[in-house]
C-alpha cells in the first residue's frame, strides 16, 4: 500500500481520498479546506490531516488539487523530494510549470478526475508518467495515457460537455414534468435513460458515438426528428468553435 497526500482538499480531492483510504492506502490531506478535511478525518477511514509540508513529508504520491491562483502562492512554500510522484488535477497548469515548481521531483503527471472516480468508471486522461495513477485508480477507472503534453487542455475543455448534457436533460425534464404531472419521474426517467444507455454501450474506439447516434436516429423515427431539429438550430455546428474558445481560455489555443 502507498502513502498518498493531497494538497488541497475540496470536492475533487475528497472522493479520491476516500476511495484510496478504503483500499488500504495511508492518506494525509492538507488543511485546505478545513471543513472538508475535518469531514474526511471524521469518516473513520484512517485519513489524517496535516499542514502542507507535512503532507509531503508523509507521502510517496502527492495529488495537487488547488485552484491555479492558489497554487501560485502555495507552490513556493513546498519542499519536494526526488522520490515524490506528483499528480496534478489543476486546469491550466502545464507539465513544464509543474516540473519547475516540484523540482527535484521528476515523476510528474496530470489528469482530470470527476467525483464519481470514488465509485469507478471515471475516465482519466493523463499526460506525463501514468504509472502512479494507474496503480492507484486503474483497476476501477479507465486510464487514458496521452503522448501530447498539451492534450489535457483539450480534454479539460471537452469535460465541460457534462454540464451541457445535464442542461439538455434539464430542459427535457422541465418539458416532460408538467405534461405528465410528475416532475420527479420525469427527471428520474431521463437521467436513468441516458445513463443506462451509455453504461451498457461500448465506446472504446473512435466512431462508436456516431454509430450509436445513427443507430437510434434512423429515418422516420422520433430520435431522427430530435437530431435533425438540433442540427437545424446549429446546436452541433457551433460546438467545435465553443470548445476552441474554452480551450483557449486555459492557454490551449493550438
């Protein structure tokens, strides 16, 4: 089992810390945020809380889970060891920046976890050495190594589609609920319908999404009416330019 530390203890760090502690790893979290750190300590999983530098001293693997603006001020106060493995989940902080800030540590990577990583099935694109991430989370979550150091910026931008999909489902539930008189069932139905379809499909190669879309949206079907209607409103055509703008906001304008 590994000794794992978290610098930054918020809504992303907390589920990872719980999952690792349940798996038997020795987990230490920083005092930021104090409320979340206290909840983790009180969960009875053996998680400990310590100041930032003590987190590093107690850990072999360290997750960086701070907002970029906070990281800028915290990074100058940390003293790293050459044997540290560092995994960042911070958007907008490049591998080059991490190597400079975390020297003399050289085993550095970056990924994008969502909170459901705690339960498995969370895709984890990673740049840098994927070994530590694979060892900790690879059994239950697909780890997707990337050779291009800039790739993660574009994965971060693409991850914003989750809120867009939720917004689309919200609009559908707001339409369905009043027409059936059952808002609870409307939301349950749409969330379970889309979630179930995705969880039981195979999307491990390029082209599978479009294959499944047109498998549903055959001519003269309800799904075809929806796809054609959204296409007619420009919902799909504008998506690449929007994603480009989101990527560029993090410096990923390549």
